[in-house]
């Protein structure tokens, strides 16, 4: 315990001295993209944290981490949250493909890929879903054929988030046609800076394009860059999904953001709309809703902390589905509550005055966060996993 107290004191002092003022509070969070210029302090913060191994605090030192234990990791997150320090690096590199390589990659793959991922050198896209393969992912048809030491990839991936900004993509593709559906799939790392990879943004009603279609036309990858071995992509790909779900759930201890939460700001935000000068909330239904929400948020935080401490790997297995789902439902419940408190202001989609910009962001966020029960596997898919794998119910 004394060691942990000492660790906390040292961590607090170091963060206080090294986290630039402009890397605290809301602002830019890097995800490694070579196409996005970072603000000066954001870059400095990323570099300082990477030098200390704290962009991936639990990874081995040899691959860019700091080898923190789970309790030390939790303290680091608490201390980062305490001073409002932004996550130094996020994205599918540190959170999804990095821990998958760490767990299932060869020594050569770990040495080649992990130090760069830990320093945010390149952003990663996720090439799983296809027009005919979402929940039923094993129906995917993208294929990769071996030509010498290379793989030639052809096919289309849809909903590839952020792909226009990405440098690399991990792709699930079929490397064998003559086996059963779940076999013959491989998880392949692909450089996106090549003529065989084209990204077409998908424009949403809001005008934004967070999604893309990514087309592979004889794209080239190295056979050495198949993670988990050729034909084992279903197993490797499912493990990666657990890292993704754990990230959504706040229980992935690969990167430097596991367990952080926005829930604590909810009372203050609600009071801004329906609070008396005394701080009391006028509307009884909102008062009750907030109490209910706060109890659930507290339970969620304790669950996240317990899961983080109990998990031996960098993310749990099937438990990631349960915590992902409860986290998504809690977040959506918070949005609904805030919207109720905002009344007509909760329907603003454009700000007529700069002071109202936060309301607009909240409304857009409410709409966007409806996707939390779709992305990373839908609510129904998570419920199926929980029923079968956690509760052991029959098919
Ligand atoms: C914000 C966001 C970001 C995303 N980013 C990426 C990305 O970067 N890369 C990527 O590859 N994909 C990405 N996706 C795609 C995501 O993984 C799929 O949308 C998701 O897996 C569902 O697939 P689908 O959209 O094809 O829906 P479908 O699978 O067609 O499902 C339609 C409906 O049927 C239900 N359903 C399907 N099967 C069952 C079943 N067996 N039992 C009960 N109900 C069922 C579903 O729950 C859903 O309600 C993203 C999605 C979102 C929303």
C-alpha cells in the first residue's frame, strides 16, 4: 500500500509539472493520424507521455510501455482525471490492434509495430464490416490471395470510421474459400498509402462524414503481417472486438483512458437548465431521474474499477460485452435526461448565438451516441453473447 501511495505522490508531482496547461480540459486528442496537425501543447504532451511509456502504461517497456500493474494503472487514470489532463493518445492503434498484436503477434510483429503505435506514429482504421456482413461478420467476402511473400487483397469494407485520416487498416479477409465459414479468415495489417486502397467518404444527413467505404483493388500486404497466423482470423478478430468493446466500456487497460468518465459533470449541467439559485432542481421527474442516473453511474464506475483490477490480460473476455452494453445504455440515459432538462433548447441544431454552441453540441452528441448500441456490435448481439457465454444459457 505504501508503494502505491508513493506511486500516487510521484505520479501527481510529475503530471503537475509536465502536463501543459493547454493539454487540460476539452480539446484535441491525437489518434496518430499523419494527416492531422497537432496543437503545440498537444504534441508536447503526447511526446512527454510517450517518452515515459504512459501512452500505453501497462505494455512492456520493450514495446513502448511502462509495465504498470493494474492498481498503478488505475491510480494514473485517477490522477490524469483529477487535473483534467486529456488522453495523450487514443484510437484503434493503442486500444484495438496494439493489444491484439501484444497478445497474439510474433516477436517480430511486436518489435516492428508496437513502438510506433505507442508513439502515435500512424492512425488505424478497422476493416471488418461489409454491406452483407455486419452482425453476421463471418459472411464477409473480401479475399486475400497469396503471391509469394505477399497477399493481394480485393473487396469492399463499409462503415470504416475515420479512414480518410488513417495510415493503416487492419482487415478481416478470406484467405481460403474451401473451408467452413468461420475458418479460412485472416486478420491482416495493411498500409493505406498505396494505389490499391481507395477511401470514399460516406456523407451523413448532418453533412459530416465520419464513415467511409474502403475499397481494396489488388492492395498488397506482407504475409508476415497476418496476426495470429493465416486462417486464424476469426479467433484473432474476435479478440480484437473484445478490446474494442472494452474501450467503449472504459475497461480496456491498453491505452491511457480506461475508466475515465464524463458522468460526474451531469448534475452541474442539468442544474444549468432547471436549477434554482440555491442549486435545487425544480422538476421532480428530473430530480428523480438524476438520482437514479447518479446511482447507476456510481455502480458503473465501481464495476469498471473491479473489472480492471480482476482482469489478468489488458481487457476481459466476454465480460466486455456486458460492461460495454451497460455503459452505452447509461450514456444514452444521461443524454435523454439532459435533453429533458434542456426543453426546447435541446432541439437546437444550429447556434444563433455563440453561447448556445454547447447546447448544439449536446444535441448532436445525443443523436450520435445513439450509435453506441450499434458500433462494436449491436445491443442484440451483445445480449446474445451475454446469454450464451456469460450466463451459459442454451442456444
Ligand atoms: C458509429 C459506428 C462506427 C462504426 N465503425 C466501424 C468501423 O470502423 N469498421 C467496421 O468494420 N465497422 C464499423 N461499424 C459497423 C458496425 O460494426 C455494424 O454496424 C454493426 O456490427 C451492425 O452491423 P449492420 O449495421 O450490418 O447491422 P445488421 O447486422 O444488419 O443488423 C440489423 C439489426 O438486426 C439485428 N440482428 C442482427 N443479427 C441478429 C441476431 N442474431 N439476433 C438478434 N438481432 C440481430 C441487429 O441487432 C440490428 O438491430 C460502425 C458502426 C457504427 C454505428
